[in-house]
C-alpha cells in the first residue's frame, strides 16, 4: 500500500507540474513581449542621426534607427556613429586622424544610392572613404582646390590631436570654442566630394564626448536661420555651439 501511495503522489505531482509549465512558459513570453524602456543614450543617438540626415534632406524612420542602434549595426550612418561612440565609451585613445574620418565618411556615404530611396545618389568608389580629387563649391562659394586638401586637413587634424590631449584641462567654454572652430574649418575645407556635413557633425559629436562635454543635436528645422548662417566666420559658429550647449557668453 505504501508503494501505491508513493506512486499516486508522484503522478499527482507530475500532473500539477505539467499543468503549470505552460503557464510559466507563457508568462516568460509575455514578459519578453513587454516593450522595454529605451536608454536615453540610444534615443539621443537616434535623434542625432535623424536630424543630421534631415539637414541634408534625407528622411529616416525613428523606429528603424532605434532597432539598428540596439542591434549594433556596423554599416551606414548608424555604424559610423556607433564606431565613434564605442571608441569614447571604451576610453580608447583614438585620435581623429585621416584614417578615422575617412572611415566615417565611407560608412555614411555607402548608404547613398540612386534607387529612389531618398538616400542621395551613389558615388564612385574614388569618392568613398578618401579625400576628394575634384574641386567643389558650396552654394556660390568655392572650396579650397583639391590639391590643397591633404595639407589643410593635416594641419587641422594636428590641432585636433592637441585638443584631444589637452581639452579636458581647458574650461568648458574654451573646449566648446575649439570644437566649434574645428567644425567650421572642416566644412570650409570640404575634404570629401560628398557627405562633408554629416561627417563633420559626427566628428564634432565625437570630439565633444571625447573631451567631456555632453553633445548637442544639430537641428534641421532652423538650419537656414541659425546653422547655415554660422559659416561666415568662426565667432558665429562659436555662438551657435554656446547656444546649443547652454554655455553663457559671460
């Protein structure tokens, strides 16, 4: 009789267990289906990309950007930004040199095509990931001759190395000035045949993070009233950065 009781107990126990397994499993699935809070840093990055693209006339889906960022996409605009963020977050001493800025431009511009997706036009390989070998104009302004670009960029990036090495020892206003000057000079030189704007904004964000300043977002809705007008002189770009970073001019 004792064995029979034990047998019945085991059967009852197993029945109970099998009865609750599906419920436990369903609860796990339901919990995983609940949308998880999105980290502020992910939202900031997605908005930065969204606005930087919009400045150039490219439209993004914010949900697609968020999924790509969470999936750690390695290519395109998202891949370029994650590459720069990872370098800062890992506290790796990586200077913004020619190789890195060309890699960033190459990743971003590789998304462009001529298939009607709204991502611009496809570039020849000679214009992807390397300095331009043609002369370009921005509006009615002629940029430096392409033969001058390597020297101009070498001098600019040498200043950037100093900034990355010494920026944290400067007060926040001075640090912002130096990054603003870099951004102004970078886009004045226009080192690439295309995609200087997004590459320059990505680089500015990288430098701000690198020297301990929370980056701001270059907004598209006021680009004509504020951003574009700042390329007349260094002081105007500095004021733009101060305003975005909420740095007083006193």
